[in-house]
């Protein structure tokens, strides 16, 4: 199965099956699976032993960790220009109030101005892990509404679904093309009030509409149209949590809109704190009351913790703790589905060129290569996942890097994408695979928790046509519209748009895993459930 890390990340192989079994039911693992898992354990015994003997998960020993996770700085030089193309930090809501990396020209009139990132530590878990619910068969996801159809129809629908899932299992979701589909988008443009102005391109006056009728079509299969009702059934009584930068908020806004469009009563969908704007805060919780579940977003652009140290002379200085998870991490312990991302903020201009910025314990490195810091941070993240995520209960996804498309200049120097109305056709213009994602892949291979890697970098890179560009705001001041430096957003994505496809892939991944669960269940003697 090439659809996720199975093919490339050996740890995922057998574990995925047992993981799904226990995630959605109380089935005991089968012998074959145990054997498989056993093999995987042996493969990574070095890492496990290391974990067992490490004095603390936070204490990173450079020598040992680089033995386990090979030194990656070799790959960085070849792709030094990728960082220029990398998604810019702009409105990625920072998770800490005062940070030093205010992008240039940071003021209200420019899109890259900092947001009011007032922190809310209120933790609202309307859908606590309810073991009773989790273990009951009724709570099993994807329960087809059987009262809706006759047994005959049910039968044929079932076999159709079976065929579909079989085709998904053998399919590489990330290799394919964008095709026009008039039945898209998944929600009516301009109608979902959960989308921020920043992504509401049509409301902001974008005239062309072809860009949101494109559907991602893998070469070897067809992604099922995301059925919001079905997905909500899958997460009934559960928490689906996005953690990362504003591109993950982009994806979260897409998903909550898709889901909101499929509930019977939209009044039963609301933000837990009563929020109506989804940009300034560090945390949002969308409640789907009918389904007793939440779909949440935590702003944590580096995943690790933004910090502050005081110099000898009393000057305060921002740093980044590569050895600690972001401060919101305790709030998403126990979530049932986790979708992480990071990458866009790991650039020289945000991280002070790596000078006096990266910190581990009490050491602030005078200079540390950004890729090396990224590797250390992801290692911290991986250890956190291995420690706090129960793979029997939760699914973990990591969404890959989303490249931006500024042409004629950088994001803060007149870079533009507003005349793009078609995706890239010539693959020669696609960017090479970012070194940051190679680092990520290495870290994933060193983890014991199975993480499904949503490798969307390349498929997303085709879509130079789908950024907000100048349609990131409804109204510009006269001065702004005259400015040659009028900032365009060629990093984020219009909604409806590309993140809908990321969510369709997420959905397909979940369907495949659920089918593995059902297959295993079918072969079991009756009575175990
Ligand atoms: C990684 O390799 C580079 C040279 O290839 C070296 O300068 C650096 O110290 C190494 N880093 C670690 C953590 O081993
Ligand atoms: C990076 O881009 C600059 C300007 O486009 C070019 O001069 C330089 O050779 C590029 N470096 C690499 C490593 O591609
Ligand atoms: C943030 O900076 C402002 C001024 O730039 C200062 O007044 C405020 O106290 C700072 N807040 C924190 C939490 O450091
Ligand atoms: C805000 O940006 C505009 C144009 O980008 C500039 O003219 C103005 O001086 C800036 N204001 C502040 C307070 O930085
Ligand atoms: C930032 O948020 C705080 C609390 O939510 C609010 O009191 C303050 O006015 C906001 N500031 C801006 C500039 O929006
Ligand atoms: C947990 O599930 C049980 C049975 O389904 C229900 O009675 C109880 O109210 C639930 N608790 C919470 C906190 O949802
Ligand atoms: C199942 O279908 C019936 C009949 O169409 C409908 O009344 C009921 O609300 C549906 N239940 C769910 C959970 O969708
Ligand atoms: C949601 O949970 C509440 C109690 O927590 C329960 O009364 C209700 O039946 C649940 N609703 C659904 C649709 O499961
Ligand atoms: C304090 O030290 C920092 C460097 O450690 C220096 O940049 C800064 O100018 C110093 N400030 C004062 C008031 O001496
Ligand atoms: C992700 O996709 C890129 C091409 O876009 C490929 O080079 C890389 O090997 C893929 N990684 C995995 C783990 O499949």
C-alpha cells in the first residue's frame, strides 16, 4: 500500500492493522499481527532501548540521537533555494505573544502583520474520551445508516464500497493529476461562515471560478468524494485535532466547512468559546453537537516551544526550545485523530538565521543550522508522540510541506501570483522535494508510533492558481491598492480549494484503515464483540 508511510516507513507496516483494530474496537490482536509487530519491534530495538535508558525524553543526547537519526545536514545544501519558495510565515498565528521575528513592514495594512495571539488556556473537551462509547460496537465508525435502505440495496452498496476500498488500498494517493469535476467544490463558495476573510477569495472579489472545480485524481484510483456525514460518524464521540501553523488552520477551516454542510441542523455546530473569527487566537474548538465530537485547531507553528531568556545585562531575548513541545501540547493529549504540520516557519528570516535563537535546556546555540534545528525539533515531537499517543486509541497524521508560488519577488518584496488561473502543467517547473520533508521522513522512520505521512507537497505544488493573492481582503485602502509592494498571499489557499483535497486524502486514509479493521473483525469468531 503506497498510500501512506507503509511503503516507505517500515514501522508502519504491521502496526497499522493492530492500531486500527484497537482504535475502533476492543478486538484482541491476532497472532499474525502480533508477529508482524514483533518484527517491527526488533527492527527498532535500538531506538526503543535508547528510549528506555534515556534519563528523560526531553534530554537529547546529540551523539546517540544522531546515531539513530542520521546526520541530515548533507541534504541541505542542494536545496538552499527552496527556502525562498517556502511558504512564508505571514499570518501563521504565533502561539506566543511577543516574538522577535516580526516580518518586515509588519503593520495592519500588510498581510504579513502579526496577529493578536492572545492565549487561551481554557481547555474545552466536550468530547472527552469516553471508554464506554469507544468500546461499544454502536460507536464503531462508518456504521452505515441501515434503516435507510432495504437489505438488497444495502448488499449492493456494501460490495460497491468494498470494491472502492480495495482500489484505495493498492493506490498511491500522491501520484496523479488535477482533473476538472463540475460537481466540486464540496461546499458552496461564499456560504460557509467558518472561513476567514483571508481565505474567502470569492467574497473578496476573485473573478475566476475554475480553480475550485479541480479534484485531485491519483493515477491508480479515484478518491471517494468526502462524505461529511460519514466522516462525522467515524469520529462520533471523539476529538479530531489539527496542530501546526496557519496552513493547518487553512486545512481545519476547510474540513469544518465540509462537515458543517452535512449536518442536519447547522445551529448544532459552534465554536466552544463562542468565537466567530478564526485567525487571532491560538486555539479553536468546533463542536458538532449531534455527533458529540469536536474538530479542533491548535496554533503551534514550530510544534516546539517558543521561549524567552534573559541576558546577563537584563535584556530579554526570544528563543526556541528545541527540546520541549509547544505549550498547548497537554491540551491535545488523548485526542483520537491528530493531524500535525510544521515547516513554513523554519526559515532564516524567522529564526534569526539560527543565531542566538535555538535553545536546548539552558544552552542557547550561538549558531545552529536551521535544518539541524528542524531535525532536533521533529525528534522532540516524535518522542512526545511516542510517549503520549496511545496507538491503540489514536491515529496520527503528519501533513507535508505546502510550497508557495511567489513570482517576481519574495513574499515581502512584490512577489505575486494574482494572474495565475491554471495549475502548473509542465512538471519541470515543480520544485524539488524539500530537504525538510526528507528530514521528516527520517524522523518518522525512527518512531515507534505509526504515523501516516500525508505527502501532499508535490500535488500541491501544481496549484499556483489557487492562492488568495490579492483576494485576501475584501477592501484595500486607496493607498494599499496603489502600492507596488501590495502584499499578495501566495502561501495560503483559497477556500473552497486545495485544502479540501488534502482532507479528501485524509478521509481516504481513514477509510482504508477502517476497512482493515472490519476485515479483521469479520474473520473473528462471533461473540468477541
Ligand atoms: C553533521 O555533519 C556535518 C558535516 O557533514 C557536521 O559538521 C555536523 O557537526 C554533523 N552534525 C552532527 C549532529 O553530527
Ligand atoms: C539560488 O537562486 C539564486 C538566484 O535565483 C541563484 O543565483 C543561485 O545560484 C541559486 N542557488 C542554488 C543552489 O540553486
Ligand atoms: C510584549 O511587548 C510589549 C511591547 O512590545 C510589552 O508591553 C508587553 O509587556 C510584552 N508582553 C510580554 C508577555 O512579554
Ligand atoms: C505600514 O505600512 C505602510 C505601507 O506598507 C507604511 O507606509 C506605513 O508607514 C506602515 N506603518 C507602520 C506603523 O509601520
Ligand atoms: C487582542 O486580544 C485581546 C484579548 O482578546 C484584546 O483585549 C485586544 O484588544 C486585542 N488587540 C487587538 C489589537 O486586536
Ligand atoms: C459516556 O458514554 C456513556 C454511555 O454511552 C454515557 O452515558 C455518558 O454520558 C458518556 N459520558 C460522557 C462524558 O460523554
Ligand atoms: C438514518 O436514516 C433515517 C431514514 O432516512 C433517518 O431518519 C435517520 O435520521 C438516519 N440516522 C442517521 C444517524 O443518519
Ligand atoms: C451525546 O452525549 C450525550 C451525553 O453526553 C448523550 O445524552 C447523547 O445521547 C449523545 N448523543 C449522541 C447523538 O450520541
Ligand atoms: C545586552 O547584551 C546584548 C547581547 O548579549 C547586547 O546586544 C545588548 O546591546 C546589551 N544591552 C545593554 C543595555 O548593554
Ligand atoms: C513523497 O513524495 C515525493 C515526491 O513528491 C517523493 O520523492 C518521496 O519519496 C515521497 N515520500 C514518501 C514517504 O512517500
